[in-house]
C-alpha cells in the first residue's frame, strides 16, 4: 500500500481481500498472511482518511469530537 493510495482504492482492496478470505476453502498460511497484511494496510489508509475528514468537519463546522475519539 502506498502513501498515495486513495480511500476508494483502499476500500476496494478491503472488499477484494474479504471476498478472497471468504472464498478460501482451506486455511493456507502462505496465502493467508499476505492477504491479512494487505487488508490491514488498506484499513489503515481508510481509517486515516476518515479521521482527516472528521477533523476537517469538526474544524469547519465547529463540531465537537464524537464519543470514542
């Protein structure tokens, strides 16, 4: 996952990874580890982007941070 990956690209990777994991009929550790690593990297990109947008909205709209932040 690159630093320039977009939210949409990362979300698509998450969806693809979830599908691949669901379709796995046999636990193959050699396939599982790279899939999980790819999914985690995509998740981090999505999570970071959501945090950036939330912070921008809070700043621009004078909103208070939501619970759990």
